[in-house]
């Protein structure tokens, strides 16, 4: 007889891991115990050596669907003569090594029970089990046990208690376990009127069918819902929310409903059905019977499948789809509390569907798409957080990274894991900043990790940077924005050797004090060199030029033509009166509120405005998205690009833009189709950067290129760049589970700060 202690780290709490161990041990005739603790799970088994070895093997080969092991250590200890196998109540220790599961879409078993008239949870909107349901959004701290979740206020009835205590039951130690007798309840609220239970669902459906806006409390916050087939309802929602043109997300009843409106590949269907249930960007079918007001000017729609029992109940027999957009005014964090929603949404929603299971962690819907054959997360939140990024090489210190200003996320490292917070958003209002502070505090508490170093972006006006510099109790490390992008894609792919990075975004504070964003870097975690970059041009009006792309268009024209701009017969220029032109020229020449930018996003903005696609935008990257949409069928034609632009041998430095702008203008003056010009622009831009990468490779001997930055959310540009780099013999690194936009830079900040402070 032998006795072994097996310590398991990973996602092993709240995912049916302990009953799984119980069943294995019972099957193999082993005695001992299993328990949760703050280090993960500890198993002690006693019996024949062969049976213990078999248990160790099966732990890794027959895991429950949601479990994930990151570390498994076995040690032999003295036998005790124990008989029988038990599950011990959770304990707490000093070090936190456990991983909490993300929130999981309702499973098929629970769905069958939800619609089974003979089941005691028939049509119960909070049905869940060990394999599905809320996790991260209801947890306060570890270990993941009911007293440390928002379910602590719902004592289980005898039937639920029996399930909870039965190791062979699907609901054994399912912390959110509940039923209509003992669990959370629904309430429909409108002014002074309230109804509960099934009537609440009925009233909600009636309101939606009549074209009203309903605020619905979900898993990680509120949604604002309307029937997408009622155009006036969509426009009412836009008007109230202050969201003039930004696309709305849709939730469909089932995959067949989505396929009626969008083209869905097998990879996209797999992503839609995955238990993370992100919003997936899909190409809209020609003639799809949905109002254009859902996603004005776009050829893609964002669809997701229901992930809570309540959503299935609302959609099942009544709607093939609903608009489900975040419950907030534009640019504010999503509302999570009932009282908060009643107050904040008084002018947004006609009524509210509430429940009394508190949401402890705000969590937006995640957004993803399939590009170059692989899923790519664009907004990482519900379903993904708090699952960490596993590093190939661990950090020597616990690093807190505070991210950037837009699409903010924070990161916290512990050994070989980096935990990225849920999407915080743009730090441009007090409520978003409060959420930022909460995310930092909560991540530290959940992981029981005290940061030893704080990493921040070099931009002096970022609120995240100002917060970091105010923390006097810890050393701080400033990280250049695009270096963080490069390090992020390297870390996600397990690379730390020097790598070429093509980093394309709108804005990042450069080492020379200008705004970067069209970069070819060569670097590792310790340092980088700026090998090539788009030639800088002024941004007349500063940040105003981001909201008014016509300003960038004028600046690029002035850069290419100088005073000759007055002789250009462009429709674009006719819309700018002579006095305004003189002011712009003066601003550019004298650098009056006109910072220099090499941002690729600004180039997209400028060309979109030149083509008449969008002079002023109502949301970030709108003009750039419309330029991608303009390509149309040209995306499938032969490689047509302006070859003379990249004909000369390039050895680094600024990538000249004047010839590029002139060929775009030439195409406009020749009255080429907008789709043709847009396609040529994309292809020529790709070739410029591929040529730059080749030059960097020849100069350094490096054959690996990492792609990062928000511009790579442009699927046409991204796929073409990957294809061309591979044709040139490069190994290409790209993001998958970490956003390519600024939502991913905290990961890069972590590994850079660790390298700089430890010298490793």
C-alpha cells in the first residue's frame, strides 16, 4: 500500500473536478480525499501503486469539459490506513494558485430540463449545473465556494441541498445551484408596476413585440433589447443611447436563424457554439431581411447565441433574433445593479426585466471573429475572463500592468500566468475610471497577489499612466506603446527572441514625442529599434482630426502637393471653403495644435475621407471600417496594386507617403471605381510593409514577424499581410486569445516590465 499527495493547479474549482476525482478513486478502489484550497485542489490517495498511477494518468486524459490543469505535482507520503474516499470542505492558505472558471453558456443537459414540463426546474431562468452557468461574475474571492459568491443569500431547499451533497449528481458542489423554490427570482418593472416569475417574461415579450426598449439584467450586466425587425425601435434605441451609427449586436434563437442572415463557415459556427459564446462578426447575406439601421454601411453583423436560460426563454418561441446591446449610454460602463439600472436607464428603457442574483463583477459580451482560419478575440470579457494567458517563460516578479487609455484592460502576473481583466473600456469619464480602480483591486484580491512593480504606457495624458505614477509605494516602469504591442504578440505565441514587428494602429506616444502608429520594429522584451515607419504628417486640430477625418485627408494632400493643392480638381476639396483651407495650412505650417503622427489608422481615415466615404465619424475607426467595406468584390480579384510605389530598394527609415497619396489621388481623378481604389490602397499598403519587413530581415537575419495593433482588426488587410509574409518565407505571429487592439497591450507591458526589472 502507498499513499500519494497530488496537488493540481488550473481551472479546477467550480467545474466538477472534485466529483470527477471522487468517481475515479471509487472506480479504482482508492481511499483518501479531495479538497479545494487556495492553491487549487489537493488529492490524497491510498492504495495499490498501479491504481494510483492510473489515477494520475486519468486526471489528465478524462478531464471534465470545463476543467484545465496547468500544473500537477505528486509526492509520496506515509500511509494512514484510511478506508473510503471523501470530499473535504475547502480550506484557505497563504498562496493563491487556483484559477476561477469564466462564466459558461447554459449546457444541453440544463436546456433539456428547462423545457421539460416534468422537470422541477421547468422554465426556471436560473437553471445551472457543474458544467455551466455563472462563475466569475458572481465570485467575490477564492476559494470558489457558495459563501464567497452572490448565491450566499439563497439558502438551498432540501432538494437542492441533496443534489449539492451527492458526489454522483451533476449539481454536486455547483455553487449557483438553485430552483424556483429557493433561488433567484425575476421581476418586470415599469414605473410603479411590477410583476414576477413567468408573468415577468410574458410582459417583457409583449413590450419587445410592441417595439419598446427593454433593459434586461443578464450575466455580467444589463442589455438593452429591441426587436431588430421594427426599424422605429432600432432608431429609438440609437437616439436614446446616443449611438448614432455604431453597429448593434444581435442575439439569435439558434444557428439556423443566424444562417438566414449571414454566411457562416464551419469555423465561425464552432466559435458561435463554443461555451464562451462571444459575439462573432459574420458577413451579411445579400438581401438579408434586417434593417440597415442595425449596422449602417457595414457588410458584417455581430451575432451571438443565447448563453443564459433566460435568453432562451425570451427567444425560443417568439423571436428569431433580438438586438442585445450593452445597457449603458455610449462610452459608459455597463450597468450591473437593479437600483443603478432603474436610475441610469430611466431615459433609455421603457421597462426593465430584473433579477435578484447580484452581479459582483461587471463583464461585457466578448467579441471575436475568424480571420486567416483561426478565431481572433477582439474584446475579451465574458466567457474568457479570468482564464489566464500561460507564459512559456514565467515572470520573476508580480507585475501589475495598467494598459492604455482606449479599450483598457489591466494585467497581473503570477509566475507563468498573466491574468488580464475583463474589458474596462475607454478611460474618458469618471464611471470608467472607477471601474478601472475596481478591476485593479478585484484582480489582486481574487488572486491574492500583491504587485511588486507597476507597468504603464508612456503617454503622459493617459489616466492609467497618471494613476500609476501616483502610486508611490512601488517601483514603476514606463513601456512604449508599440513595444508593448510587439511584446504582447510575442508572449502570446511563446517567443522571446528578437522579432520583427509590424505594429499598425491609430495612436501611441513615441520616444521622440510624436504620435506613432505605422511601425516596423525589431525587438525583444528588453528593448527595440524603430526600423521603419510611415512618414509623419501633422494632425490639424489634434484629437479633433480623429473625429473629423477630412482634416487628415487635407493634411495628407498638403504633405504630397504643398501649395499645388489649390490646383487639384477634387470633389473633396470643394467642400472646404477657402478661408478654412487657409487656416488649415497655417496650422500645418506653423504646427499650431498639429502634432505629428505616423499612425496607420490616421492614413485610413484620410483616404476614406478623400473617397467621400466619411468626413466625420461618430465612433472609433468608423471611416477605416468603411474603407474596408468599400473593397467589395475586388477582394477576390488578382493582385492589383501600385507596384511603382515599392519598386525602389528600401533599407529602413521613413516610408514615403507622398507617392502613395499621389497615386490614390490619380485614381480618384481618373474616376476609378471606389471599390478598385480601396482594394489598391489595401494591397499597396501591405506591399510597403512587406518590403519593409524584408529589409529588416535582411539587415538582422530575423525571419519571424509579429503582427499587432488595432488596424489588424481589418480582416482583409490582416489576411493579405499574413499571406504575403508567408510567401516571403517569414514565420508570422498573430493574436488569437488576446486582442490585437489596445485591449492586449497589458500583456506586453507585463513581460517588458519583468524583463527590465529582473534583467532576464
